[in-house]
C-alpha cells in the first residue's frame, strides 16, 4: 500500500515537470482579459437590472 502511494506521488511530480507553465506576461494578459470580461458583465447585468426595475415600477 505504501509503495502505491509513493509511486503515485513520484508519477505526479514527473507529470508536473512535463507541464508547460505560462509565462508571467501570459498570466497578466489572461488576468486582464478575465477582469475586463467580469467588469463588462457587471455593467450589462446592472443595466438590465435598472431597466427591469424601472419597468416593474411602471406596472405597480
């Protein structure tokens, strides 16, 4: 049982060594893209909320 656990961690470490990790610039660019998308989504959803709130106010 212990040998299987040790082998698992050895294989996991070897697999992590084969991974191509993104550069710092790629991480920064990806983070900026995600933040811009989230900001854009917040604005759109906020506008939808304001419009529907206004329309519901007209109905009451």
